[in-house]
C-alpha cells in the first residue's frame, strides 16, 4: 500500500513538473516568437487569439502584414474598441508604411484572384477603410462622433464611387441597424459629396432612403 502511494505520488509530481515546464515553454515562445504562436493558434481555429499574437509580432518586428491582420481580425470579430486602436496605429502612427503596404497589396492581388473578395472596393486601402468605417460607426455615440464617421468614410471614397467603397460599407452597416437618423444624414452627405452619378451611388441612396423612411 505504501509502495503504491509512493508510485502515485511520483506520477503526480512528474505530471506537475511537466505541466509547469509546458506552461513555461508556452510563455517563452509567446514572448519570443509571437509570429509562431500567431500561426499555431490560427491553425487551431483560435482566430481571435491569433490576431492578438499578430499585434504582438507587429510590436516586436514592425510587420505591417501582422498589424493589418490584427486589425482585420478584431473588426470581423466585432471587438470594436480593439479594432479602432489598431486602426489608428495603421492610419496615423504608421501612415507612410500603411500607404506603401496597401500599394504592395494592390500589385499582388487582383479582383479575379484568390483574394478577390477583398477587392470589391477596388483597392486594398478602400477595403481596410471600409472595415474601419463599420468599426467607427459602432463606436460613435454622439452626433459629433457620427458626423465624423460619415466624414471619414466619404473622404476615403474615390469620387468615381467604385463598387464596395467605404461609403457603401458604412451605408450597409447603418441600414442593417435600421438607423433612420444616421441613414438620413448619410444621404445628405452623399448627395452633397460631388461624387460621380453612378448606378452604385443611386442604389446606395435608394436603399438608405428606404431605411430612413421606413
């Protein structure tokens, strides 16, 4: 009996030591190689965690790919405050690097390519700013903040009003939320925005008006 207890005690101690070592290794890898953890957690389907590791990798190496990835994941997971913080790093702190990265992506990817769904907006920057417009919309509480969201989206929308631009992304989000007042304000801004009178602009104003008058 005593011998059995010693055996069980040894097993538990061994298991405990192994667990502590595993946790220690996990922590060391997390700090030293966040890019590795980013890929590992993504392979496990832990997308949100993968996004956080992507941001850690950006802080470690300055990788624009990882910073952009961390923003996209936060936005898609509806972690709006986190997404906004990371977008501000992209849009303001890393302004020149962000513009250069967007240009690189435009060269790499095309509407017909594997990543074509990202390019409904025509450019990678428009895609990112469309996501940012949706994020900002959900965070805006005051009338001033809502007006600032509209200004941002329209400023980032090309005057030719291509399909899938940030203004359309914002309009879709507001209509989905059945936000009548916001839809009305967005209609006024679009009509006064000096955009080309395209079919997309007409359609957007049309469904915004349906929402505003419902």
